[in-house]
């Protein structure tokens, strides 16, 4: 029997590339959890995924109602859940004004963090129920969360004392930012990725020993060609791929990044929990360090508890 994996945002970029590798291996059935059904179907066909090895299911992470609906639909399909990959993300680096999710949260934090937080929490029961030998919950991270060149280009991620997130809980929309500051689209994205990495570690601390599930994150490399940069100014979109290729040498093709994510899904050697995987220049995987903020257990606990309340779990 094939193993089954849910990948959010599998309609393009990294998610699609990983879906392709797994579906073509013949060992996996991929549930592509996507907001645009038709786009996902077309993408799967265009990259040559065997029809019997994938299913597209609707999921809009910017609506908590849609997340709950997705979980119900998935359960009704009767498939087991062996691995969940939280991959989808949005990025609004040039936005002057914030946009908001169905529940009124700033859209990048809502999509990248809160939607995935609810999804992962609800599907934990399904992962527990699987009898697969390598059950995994993977949250795609980002270098912007750690101490590197890219991470240090302003604006830097900083969740501060979480006053913006707490205020949202009380229905006060004083600031769309987690730290309560002024709106900055690039920072909101980085903040959301720090939340992703804190969430992965908090899952590990709370559930790894009890359940045996592997919780992991990864930095797939800089995939300068994906849709993530679609909102950026045209000059940036032209210069960014060669910059990454020749100057920072961090460039990775969508296909190679997809293989890395597929490795974290299925490679028996990458089964350690609580790890943030990265790849060195010899293309070998290694356990990377997180920035101080992204590895702060106290902050992880607070983000977890606040997020629980914001998505209606507590
Ligand atoms: P893409 O923009 O190509 O892919 C993002 C995916 O997320 C798309 O499939 C998109 O759907 C989906 N998505 C966006 N909003 C929602 C939503 N509300 N509900 C459901 N799905 C949604 O970007 P990448 O492939 O580059 O990004 C994938 C992951 O990799 C992200 O987590 C990103 O942070 C991470 N990453 C990317 C890097 C890079 O250099 N590109 C570097 C480090 C990390 P649709 O097709 O409908 O737009």
C-alpha cells in the first residue's frame, strides 16, 4: 500500500516539485491541498504526475473555516495520514497597506502561520492513528529566520513581546504586526516564518516522546524562481536569480529543492525530530542552527498558547 502525504500549496514552486518527486516514486499518494483547484490539477498534469498517485483537495489557509472543512473532507476520503507538509506561503514585500484574512488577521501571518497551526493541530490525531513506520510533520522554514546574510537584511524578523498578536485576541486591531509595530510586508513574512520554526520545536517538545512522530523543518535553499517573489518589483525579479546564483551561491532550482523536501518526507536517514535541515555546498544535509529568537522555548510556548486561542482551540 502507498504511503500518503498531504502537501499544502502544492500547485507551484517547492510544493509542486516535491509532490512530483513523491508521486513519481510510485511509493506515495500525494494529497495536494490547494486554494485553486484547477491550477493544481493543471500543474500536476503539466509536470507528469501519474493520475493514480495524487488527489487535489481544496484548502484556503487564509480561512480557518476552510481549514476545518479540509480536515473533514480529508477524513471522509478514508485515507490514512502518514506525513503532513506545511509548505504554502504568501509574501508581500512591496505592499504599502496590509491585507487581511477571513478572520481579520494580517494575511501573511494568517496564511503562513495561523492556518498551518490549526491544520497541524487538527491533523495530529490523524498522524497518531497512522501505522506508518515514519510519521512526520514538516513545516517549511526559511533562512530569514536564522543568523545569516539574508536573515540580517532589514527589516529583520522580530516578534517582540507579541503585543500585536495578543491585542488581536482581544479584538483590538491596533497593529497588523505581531510585535505591535507599523505594517511592513517583508517583516510580516519573516515573522511568520519564525512562528513556523517555533511551532515545529514546540510540537517536538510536547509530542515527540509521547507519539514517536518526527517534527522537522527545513531550509530548502534560495529558490529564486518561484511564485513567492511574484509581488516583488520587476527589477528585483530579474536580478534576484542571477544574484543568488553567482554572488551568494545559495541558488537552488525548483527541481533540486523539491528533491530536498521529498528527502525530508521519506528518507529513513532524516528521521530525527526537532531538527532544522539545511544543505551544505557539497549538497549534503546537515542539522542547522536557528537564530536566538527562533529557538527561544519561552517564546515558542507563548506563540503556541496565543495561536491556540486565536484559531479557536482554547
Ligand atoms: P510559491 O509562491 O511558488 O508557492 C506557494 C504556494 O502556496 C502556492 O502553491 C500557493 O498557491 C500556496 N498558497 C498561498 N496562499 C495560500 C492559501 N491561502 N491557501 C492555500 N495555499 C496557498 O512559493 P515557494 O514554492 O517558493 O514557497 C514554498 C515554501 O518555501 C514557503 O513556505 C516559503 O516560505 C518557503 N521558502 C521559499 C524560498 C524561496 O527562495 N522561494 C526560500 C525559503 C523558504 P497558488 O498556486 O494558488 O498561488
